[in-house]
């Protein structure tokens, strides 16, 4: 590949890489295996071992916590490589270096490096009668290659699904981080919280420092057992670290945290909701574990600067003003309950409409039951995904929960947003009307792109 390509040409080439990856088995159908990914990185010279790893799993809060860890480490003048999934608008968001999406040029350069070895392993798998590398397995390899190429000082690695057999688990975590574990992806991870926790606990490696958010008792027991078996340590929210106090503020909140090695007061966190304060506490404990084995306090000023610079796109993010449009990537009941609490605390809308879509493999009924107490009307719209739940079927589920009088169906997200904006603008009294887009990360990404294109304002 010539170094003389224009930015537009590099973008086109990078999009071509993404299209080639999409032709593989999608991330909604992962293969429970590690050997193919391990084989590719072995052929590449073990780029997954080029920097120490902080590995994160859980049901909700993984991406936000990853972003918070990234921000704190960056404030400590470390070069950080971060892998998160899925993306909101463009796939380069998934692989971040120095806090920014990977460049198109770096995508192309690293793809050219790994493509021959991916082809070799594909051929080996086909010869053995197995399926070729999946989208997420190739994405993981591309990320490791990009981080080694940069190079980075530390990798913040979010699992794609589960933990034990997730392709990211070819790496050995110095710190294994667990955000809250609940029911999601039951067909692949287990039917109970205990089974899901056991699958996720597979990221704990010999000697790992385990950091966990507050969990249900069955999940806590699994994580404590995993740490003991691997002769590692465990720092548990409420015991070794905790949120001491928090209060809403303009653009987010002020939080005080008791960490593993220090107490940090009045930190500006530009994210909304109690769940984000807890994510911040987990991130602080993870960084303390990584930088000083949990025994050295972080510099308060550096920590404050890191948190103040943090962002988690698509998580209670305002994408429009006048009327207010908020998006949130809640896609399971646990996340939806946290969303409802944060909306009431930080936005206080008198009236609300929810633009809603869902994927077929999600607990749509459970999400709606969590959102129903808002009293909102639901504007049902299709999600642009092969895994989408048809709008008509979703509408029936929502109507069964909240009543048909609170449900409207739309052919497109554009139509739903236009109607929501007309409704919000038509208020004749002093009541504050708000629009929420939620139920699917894919839907949130679509809404963000529309808002940006139409220049609706927002963060």
C-alpha cells in the first residue's frame, strides 16, 4: 500500500477492510473457542503479549468502565490501546489509541500485515472441517496488531461476549475487571446468573488482580472462588473500595470515592447516573491495582484530570436540544432500570416519549417492563440489523406490557424522530418534554448519525 494515498482513499480502503470482515460469521454468533485466535497471534509473533492487559467483562457498564480506565491511564501519561464493542457509528471506534479511534491508515497498514496469516489459519480450519475465523476473532487480532504496532504501554481490553472462550481471552490479564453481572445472552453464556458468572470468570489468570463491582451473591461467590483458585487477589466494591457520596451537577455529577489505597473527594464525572459513579469507582480501583498493586494512592490532581476528560458516547448522551433528545445504549433489563433511575435524577422530564427498537436475541419484554414506569409513549421503529426484532412483533410485546394506547409504529427511525420532535415542540404549558432513544446500541448509533447530520445540537 502506497504512503501517498489521500485521506479519502485511506477511508475507502479501511471501509473495504470492514466489509471483508463483515463477510465472516458475525459477532452475534461467536464460536466458543480460543485456538484459532491463538494460532494467528502466534504466527504474528504474539502481539497480544506486547503490553500488559487490563481485561474487562460483565453484563452492563463494560464500555463505560473501559473508557474511564483509559482516561485515567492517559492522564498518567501512558499510551493506551483500548478495544471495545460494538461501535455506534463507525467500526474504527472499537480500536482506540491515545484516546482516539484508530486511523484509517493504521487500519489498512495493520490489515495488510495480518491478512496473510488470517488466510493461513482459515485454510487450516477448513482442512480440519471447522469454520473459518469469525468477524470478532479477526477484529481481535487486528486490535492486538495495531496496539503492538503503535506501540502502547497498556491495553484496556473489553470482551466481546462472555469471557472464558471469548477471543480476547488469549491475552493474560494483569488486572481482571468485572462490572455488574446479570442475565443476557443466556443461550450462549448460561441460563442463570451463576452460570454466566462462571463463563465470565474465565478471564481470571494465574496471579491476576481481580476488581469487581457489587454483584449478586451467586456471582460474587463465583468470582471469589476464581480469584482463590488462580492465587490472585480480589478487590470487591463495598469492601475494599466504594462510592462514598455523589451529587448531580451540570453535565454530570460530583463523586467521592474510597479507593484501594486512597480517598478521592469531589471528582468531576461528566457522566450521569449512580451506575456511572459506581463504574468510576471500579475504574479507579482497577488503575490502582495496575499502577501500584493497590497499595499506592493515585495523584488526586491527575485522577481528577482523567475523570474530567472521560466520555462514554451513547450512554445517557444528549444529542439534541430544543427539544431535548437523549440516547442510551441500554439493551437489557438491568441496564434499562439504571437508565430510568438516572433519567429521573438528572433530567426530570415532565413528559417523555421513547423511540424504541430491539434485537431479536434481547429480552425486549424485560426492557419494556423496566421502562414502563416512566409513563412514556413508545414509538416503535425497525433496527438496521439482520438480528433485529421486526417492528410489528416488538409493537405487540410493548402493547402487551403498557397498553396499545401508548404504542405507535413507524417504518423508519427518521419518521419516529420527526414525530417525537413535533410532539415535544407542541407543548402548550410549562411542562418539559423529552425524547429518549434506547433499546439497541445499533439504534442509538443511527440516531446519533441523524442528529449530527441535521445539526440538532447536543453533546
